[in-house]
C-alpha cells in the first residue's frame, strides 16, 4: 500500500482528467467470449489499482466497483497503456526485471484493459464478479503489527513559512539486543502526511562516540510513495539495548497548522536469532562524489550528473531506489567490475516521478552479486525545461540543496557484505541454476 504525500500524480490528476471525455454507456454484457469487467478486468484492478484507489486513501478517486470504474475507463486505458499506472517506473528494456514487490501489469494484462475499453467497457455477468478485496487503513503498517513502535515528539508545522529541517529524538526502551527483520517510518495520520516531505531515522548506540561526537547508523527513510523495508531472511540490523533514535526531518507548510507525529515501526527476528549477514541501507554514488549530489542545472535543458561509490567487499545488492527532486527524469545504475579489460553492466534504469519514491527489491535469484572492488556508478538526468510538468520554474538555474525546489542525485542501495568464499559459492550456484534453466 503506497502512501504518496499531498497531491498524487495518478489516474485522477483532477485538472486533466476532469476535461477528458467519458465514454458513452456501454452494453451491460459482452457477447460470448468478449472481455468483461466482472470476469477479466476487475481482478486486475483489485490487484494493482484499488489498493490506493479506494475511499479515504491517497488516490483522488475510488476504483473498487464497476460503477466507480466506468466513468474513468478512457483515462484508465491511457494511463495503463503508457505505464504511468500502477506506479512502477523501471525501464523494461534494460537490466534485471525480477523483483519481489512488482505491482505492474504485464503486456497481456494491459492489452486486456485496452481491448475492454475499446469494446465499450461492458460490465458482464455479476456472477463473475470477484469478492471485493478487504483493505486496512492507509495508516496501517505495511510490515504487519510491529514488535516495537516509537512515536517521535509532536511538531507543529505552521500554516505558512519556509521549509523546516531539524531533528527529533526518542528512546527505543529496548532491554536486550535484537536484530531487525523489517522496518518502516510513516506519518501517524492523513494530516501529517500532507506536511512530511521526508524523514531519515537513525539508531544511536549507548556510549557510541567518535572523537566526542555520537556515531549513528541509518535505519530507514520515509518519502512520498516509499514502501517499508523488509530484509532478506538471512539478514538483519542489530539494535542494541539502551539505544536511542534520531529522526532527521524535512517538513513544509500547506496552508493550515498541523500537529505532526512520525512513527517508527520495527519487526524483530525471533529472540536469540543472529542472522548470517548485516543488511545496510545507504545513500550511495551521489553526483560528483558528494552524498546529496552536487548538481548544476542551467535553465531550458536536460543535464546529466554522475556519482561513484566503491564496494570494498564482495556484496549482494538487495534493493535499488533512485532519488532526485522535482527535476529528476531518469536514473541508471551501472556496475564497473574490477577486471582487465574493464567490464561494465547496466543493472537497471528507471524513470523518476517525485511523487513516488519507489524501492525496487530484487528477487533472491536475481539480486546482483558484485566482487570486492566493484564501482557502483549512478547516472542521473535532470529536466529543467518547460516540457517537464513537475518543473516549478524552467526559467531559473537550479543547484544542489535540501529544499524541494533544489536538486540532488543519488541512489538508496540496500545490500549485505559477503566473504570472498561466499561470493564465489553464490556465483557458482547462480551459474549452475542458469545453465539448468537454459
């Protein structure tokens, strides 16, 4: 269940779709063998659309029933045909395509919806209608009921003012060391979602100091459209007893005073479990080598920026999440292997929509395996032209910064380290499985 902030770029961008013509009433049932909503289309809508398109959720209209879907049939056709919906922005022509959390429609499923609309969007036999799915609230946890919930102190965001940046602290109240299995931060309610641009949660271990400064470990990010992070079964993150947490926040005003609370939810591995690997989540390969990404974007053009990070150990990459701001257009993840001659591989490319900070979790048998010394190369394209619909002002130069109207470019990468022996063993098993399949 995705939770974008504020206005959602979706099927119902109100100003656009309100002007779109609605189909004339279609026939109640298709002829023998014809496509119908009840038999052919409803299962696709319920699987990939109505999780967000339902009452009191983030999308601007409900798409649970035929009566709700029918007025939007032409718009649905256009959005799924262009792959704007459901949100899944990976370029299907490049790189790995096997992921654990892929909600997208196949080419055949898109053709079903297109052909159904072109045939007049018939309802079909009500006896063929699948049961309506039962959903929880938009405020429910995506990781199930957490073992531990931390509520950071409330923060009043005024109706008007500049973007707000700062820190909030809370205690975990954990009496024994535990390993994290899944984690999520989220605004506590619908109103808080309006003002939270993003947050980053960190863990500070007791007495953990470096040159007099507290050292900390990043746990999880929240941004519009971001899902929870669920780690591979054999990995986890140690949370020490007595630790506390710091929340780095970016909030912005939306025209009314809003008391904002952010929650952190954690699911632990069973007591006494020590997973085989420590899972990491970090901002890597920021443009021009910086973390946030140094960018210099003249008006009226598309500009490229690049960043690099070296893996000092062999690793298994489990997650890729592009991150840019309003001018972000497209990002590619490339691996530069430590071989002679040098070998490179473009692992994935993704279009970017600032309303959907999507994390792409690789399937276990497709997750990239990289030897020690591999360079991770992130390539970003930023569109500062009038043709980019999210551009706040194409007349102006845009530079680096943390504000919404500033820019940056990097990738959130989830991974865990491997010994050289583990890397060779996994690589051998992967190649054997590939030969068997072929």
